[in-house]
């Protein structure tokens, strides 16, 4: 009798997940494009319908697929919030790893500021000022949080580097999600106003120092 380790159901589901991701990549499917139906996917993959459903649910949970009951399964417009939420939950009890994320964000944002300080225009300074102004004029926690994300995202945009913009999109969502899980809070309008003033003076060193203080509030 042939003795082999049986394939675990979880492993089978993982393989189907990878096949669907490979299909999306190979066919360069954009957000909003509909995937083949569940029955067709099941037949092509050679698995049970339940395994296909589990894989689709997993891809939906990570923001890769958008399941529309009655209409089908579509490629989702990727949402960093989903990934940020899962990662924060996993890291919520691992303080050392979270401190590593803090350090990574500090290094990234200090570097961004050194690029921004050399190329920022008066118009971009005004745009950042308008964002800080929104922080100063509201008492809504959610509005302040959204303005905070917009401020940091704008700094990344000023560099003109799309990779930095994508990284900042993830990091801002990651830390926003973390506030709810950890009870930490970011600095408010005053922190951002100081950073903006340093940029106006073209003082990259001071802007970097202020940014480091701002992010390190998470250690409190």
C-alpha cells in the first residue's frame, strides 16, 4: 500500500488562491474585471466547489477580489486598509515588531523630507498648509486622522516617486488601523504645523527631527 502524507485541505485552498492570483497577473486583469464563474474555476482547477469558495473568500478578505452577490466575482480595487488591518491584529501583541515598524516609518519619512525640502514649491506649501488648516479647524477625531494621512501622503507625492507614494499609502493606513487596536494616538495639528514651517525655511534637518518626534509619539 502506498504511504503518503495526505494533502491537507488548507494546503489545497492555498494552492487555489495562488492559481487565481497567477491568473489575474498573467491576464493583466484590472480592477473591476469579472473573473470566470465559480463553476468554471472549479472545473479548471480540478478541485471541489467548496475549496474554490474558500479561496475566493480568502482573497476577498485580503482585498484582492470583490464578491458581488448575484453578479459574480471581480478583481478589486486594491485597498491597503484590509492588509493594514490584518497586520495590525497580528502585531498587536508583539511590541518589538511594532517598534521595528516605527523605525521603518521614521527612516522612510525622514528620507522623503530630505527630497521634499529641495523641490517643494510655494503651491505645494500652500496645499500642505490647507491640510494643516483642516486639522486646526475641526474637533472631529476622524477628520483629524484623515487630514494626518493626507499630509503624509502629500509629502510622498511631492517626491514624484510612485513607489514612495504606494509605501506611504500603506503605512498611513497601517498606523491609522493601529490606533484603534493599540490605543495610541498621532500628533495633532501643532506637530504638522512645525514640520511645515521647517519646510518653508528649507531646513531639512529640523524637519526630519520634528518628523521623528511626531512618529515616536506612538511609543508613549
